[in-house]
C-alpha cells in the first residue's frame, strides 16, 4: 500500500555560465553560480530538517552534472534522479509520475528559487492534497513555486511557455477544464531577476551576526551538558542545545546553564541541522555534549576561518582521563589530523554558516555524518587544526576498552571504504 510522501527538489549544478543566467549581467557568471549554490543549499537544509519529522522522502531532481558530483556536493544520503524531458513541463511530469509509481501516494515539487518558502507551506501543501487533486503555490511573477498531486495530470504540462507570465493562469484554466479540485497556497516571490536579489539577501546565510553559534546535540546527557554549555558561553554569540527526547534532566540542566534548547528527532545529523537552521552567528561550531571547549576557542575559530584557503577547522583532542593508553589515542588523533586533515566530530568541527548551508548541511546518515561533512568540506579548501585541545570524556573508550574501541572504529572505516551501507555500519557500531 502506498503510504508515504515525496518532496522533490528541482535544481541545477552551479556551473558558471550555465545557471542563473539572468543574474549574470549583475553578478557575473561566477557570482550567479554561487547564488545557485547558496539557494540550493538553503532549500535542501530546510527540507532535510522538515522531512526528518514527517513521513516524507526527499528526492533531488538534478541537471547540469552527474549524480556522483551532486552527491559529492550535497551528501550521499539523498536520492538523486536526473531530470528527463524536453522542457520543464515534461521534466516535472516525469518526476511526479516516477514518484507515484514508487511507494508514494502524493508528490510535491519545489524549486530552489523561493527563499520565502517555509516548513508551514510544505505542511499545508501535503495537507491540502487530502481533499484536492492538485495544489499550487503561486509565484508573484505569474508562475508557481510549488506543485503537488496524488495522480499525474499530463494536460497541465504540455504545450506551456515555461518561464512566461501566463504559466499560473493557464494552469488554473487547464485544471478547471479537467474538473480538478485545485487548492492554492499563499503567493510568494521567486528570485530570478537582478531586481529580486533583495528578497534573497534577507535570507542569505552570509548575512549573519558576527559571532559564534555553538550547537550541541544531546540525548540523556544530564551529567555532562552543563559543563559543555558553560565552556562555550564565554566566547559564543549563542549556545544551542538540540535535545532528542531526553528522559533525564538534560533540558533543564542546559537551560539552567544558559543555553537555548530546541527539540528534535533522534539522530545527530538531524539535531545539528535543526540547530544550524536556528543559529544566527556567522560561524557554526558543533560540540559533543560530553566535551568542553578551550578557554579562548572563539579567537581560534575566527583566526583559522580568516585564512584564505581554509574551508573549516577543528581542535586537537584531549581525553579527560589519566593513563598511557589515552595518551596513545590522542597521539593517533594528532597524526591523523596532521597527515590526512581528517578530524572527527569529537574535535568540535567549525566553519562559516555560509559554507555549511552551501553544502546543504549534514547528510542524514546514522553514522559518520561528521566524516562525510569533512570530506565534502575538503573539496572547498583546507581543514585546519587548532593547537588547543577540546577536552572530551573517556566514557567511549572505557565502555569497550581502548584497544577494542580503536579497532572497532578502524574496521568500520574500512567497511565504509569497501561500500558497506551506513545503516549496516550503524548496527555494527551499536
């Protein structure tokens, strides 16, 4: 039985000269491509956060590059499908038909040109399909920013002059002629022309408060969360704890320590994406709940990200326990960072908010979402390691023992390199 929903996102690879061409006279080819990159990442990050709390699958319908390049840019968790058809109408019809032929009972399509689109609009679109055949989000330029159906209606897509001012009115007329029950959302503005750039600028991730937003995903961390929050407060614009249904006093402890607390489904990637969406600072720092930042961490964040080729940074690692075995682990982490520039999430990864959003946020993987993000960041520049250490709890190594913990982690990395699925790796890790 078909019992789920699909949100399809139409986008184009941000290759200079081949995307956002109407913006080139104002922004240049490189600037127009960067706008496409930022708007796609912004749309995807919001969609990831929204879909995680609904019975909805995401599908990226792409053009302009290969599927591997899109996954390298936006993450391996996505279903990526190449657009098929001679014009936009044919491509949308194919996307809806393909989705409905799978397990979905309704499909909604959006583009990446409407930064005003919110989670509330998406909720309304799927809800209206309960008792309508068709839902449309009208754009103020005469087109639409969203369309959704329970059954594909090909008459809505053929013989249309796409990009013109009459797309919306012709779609309404064809729906009426076909006897379709049409629902409409509130009109929103697309960003296609240079004169519409101020709409984007109000949502541009580069326009942020000049400060550090520290994001801490947590679940049942009552014993550690206050120390983590307090270590961050001195240098942060804000500290955001994203709680995934704790059954202990984590939320109260975080609030009392001075954090802003949000709720989220379980899953570190989901939690961090929700925190990033709410963050206001120019710099994002992701901190584990059982870790503490060095005293002057904010200065290190600023200094590293000011370097010309730096895409992101992290701190060295110190384990809060005595013993030669723990010093050996710290030494190994230093060597990995030194030779491979491959820090893990327990080293408090940081980057600009703009960079994080351009990548569409964390891929929603059950394991190694930090490693995936680092690999995608390395395609944008250097990963720098600050000399100061972040101090983290020894509980992970104590639970299995240092030798077994290190061996398990290395075997999981090897299995990942050999193509094991994230779900299987998560089961092995647990």
